[in-house]
C-alpha cells in the first residue's frame, strides 16, 4: 500500500482551495499523486519509517518483511519510482535500473558498504547515492573486540565443554588461549572503524599497533600511535590481525594463502568487513593445518554460510551471522540516515552522507 503523511494544515489548504471543486477525498488523492514515489525494499527500523511518514514529501511502498524481497517482485515494484531505499542484500545493477526506468533519481542504501551497487551504471544514469557510514563505527568496533576475545580465549569451545560434560578436573593447559597484553595488533584498512577498534584494545596493554592501507593515513593513525607497514610486515608481525577494509576489486580475495603463510602460527585472524575479502578455502587450510591459530568471522561468502561448510567443522573458527552493527541504537541511526539521505536527494539538496560517484 502506498503511504504518505501530509500535515493537517496542508490538507486543509488543499480542501478549501478554489482551484478544486471536487470532494476532499479526491483532492487529497490528487495531492498524493504529485508526491515522489519511493520503494523501500525491507522492513527498516522504525526511526527511518517515522521520518518518511512525517515528512509529507513522499509516498512509499514497503516490502513489509525481515526477509529479502524476491527479485522478480523487486523488479516489478521499482517500475516508475523516483527513489529507492535498499539494504545490502539487494543487487542494484543494470537490470534493476532498466526496470525502474528514467524516473529513478535517488538511491539510498542502509549500509556503509556499497559492493552490492553497480556504481558505473548509477553514475552513467545520473542517480545520486546515499549511504550510512560513521553511525555504525562504535557498534562494529565493539563487536570486533568481542569476536577477537571470544576467538582468542576459546569461549565458544569452553561453553560447549561446560554444557556437554567435558568440564572435568582442572588441567594445566586445557582451553588455553592467547592474551592481548604485550601483543602486536595489526589493522588491515585504517579507517574510523580501525581506529575505534584500537582505542578499545588499548586498555588491554597492547604493545604495538601496526596497519597497512593503500597509502599511509597519519591523520588517523596518530591518534592511536599506529605504525604504517607493508602488507608482508603486517602479516609477519601481527599477533592479532583485524580486517577492516572495504570490498573492492583490489581487495577481493586479498586474504589468501600467501597472507596466511606469512602469519605466525599463534596468530588470530578477525574479519568484520566483508566476506569477499577472504579466500575461505585458503583460510580453512590455514586453520586446519595449524598455519594460524584461530579465526573469527562476522562476514562470509555466501551469507548465510551453509551449515555444511567446512569452516563450521573447526573448533578454532568462530562464525557469527553478520551482526556487527546489530544494536538497537545503531540500526535506528542507520535507518534514519538512509531516510534523510533519500529526502534530501529528492529535493535536490546535499545529502547528509552521499557517495561521490
């Protein structure tokens, strides 16, 4: 159902206007028909919907489900829309943009990543793109630290042993893990999230932070005293290696056999960025052979990862279902930013967070 919220005062002006002699219902319908049409591909958190409802600037249709809209349904629903609000499970490509047609001028994705968008097609068609960086920095950093500690101190294994009767007498080396104190933490991709992770790890008496990126980023690294190193040195020196980079053609499968072969056999690998950055077959081999000590993943390829996947058979691999930004406050903030990006774009105004194509 197409929805809109038009203020009472505006409705009154429409009803009493001498330009219209028809009934109030027809007048209201005419007013709504002039509003931009928007399709929302998922049941987004309430703050974003509240903004759309109270704006009085759009009429929107919502795929009212927590599950993704079927592709054919999506292709049908986007026909003729002026704006689109999506999440990272929707592939926005030439096929979809062709189905939408020339009216589509604004796309707002409720995500910080944009690897699900075909940027060349969007740029070619002059479609503006909003996204939601920054608002999830704290939540992702917190989850990364939680995953690192869970993996390094073998908490999932320990919980399983306690539940299933494996907890016997105290043993000197049973379920031993690795400490952060006096360690070297490597960060692959020094952005705001990388900095936020390091800030949270500092109180654990980390000895040194190192990082690599496409180029040194001293303005960010200086706040945590991180040293820029080559990719090879990052692998060799890190006791804990946290992946925080975006998924791009250059980083696709970047964490592979070569990287793992250069790491310490006591090293812990953590990925909360995108699953495509990691070659999962190579990671499985590194973990099962003892080439590295453990891995914690919040992202995989595909998502969800099939329960039959070999990585699930390993005790030294902790896999979460992509929940890094899953806090109530963060998801609502992402939803609100996505809504405000959309509204600003439809009005031809600067978006709060626009992806420059």
